[in-house]
C-alpha cells in the first residue's frame, strides 16, 4: 500500500536529497488516483512538458484527461509536484492553481535554465 511520495532533488552543491510527502490534500486523504497522477507528474523532466492525456495514459487511465486536470488542481505541493509542466493536448497552457501567468513564467524560466545548463556541458 502506498504510504507517501518521495520527491528527489539534485543540487550540485549538496548532492541528492529526498523529501517524503504526506499523502493528504488540503487536510483530507488523497485518493489513489491523485497519488498516481502526482507520481507520474514527478517523472516529467525539468524544462520539459507533457499533456494531461500523457499523464492519464502513464497511469493507465487513457480516457481520464479531465480527471487528471482536476487532480492537479488539488495539488497540495505545487512547488514540489511540478503540475505547471502539464499542458492541453494542443500544447495550450490549460489551467494552473497559481494562475496562467505564473504557469507561463515557470515554464519559461525552466526552459531558459535548461538551455543554459545544456550549453555548459
């Protein structure tokens, strides 16, 4: 049985860190579906995006794109579980609990950082 989630962080100055997250969403237990959605979103690489449809397919619920969006709307850890990386199937922004302007800013920032890091390799 799933007891929590772990988010892994890698920083060059401190190495790899793991953060264990409590499986609650705004004080109520998360559903198994929400947990699977959040775990799938944690696999999206920094600086990249996926679609709600991709997340639904990844968790084995191919027709659940809207339910994925609703689960991400309830994401209790938006700074850790990067729901801003999930877009509509036409690559439009979709929704974001912090507002679409912030979602666009986060995506642009990650893209710039990724390009900068790639150019230093």
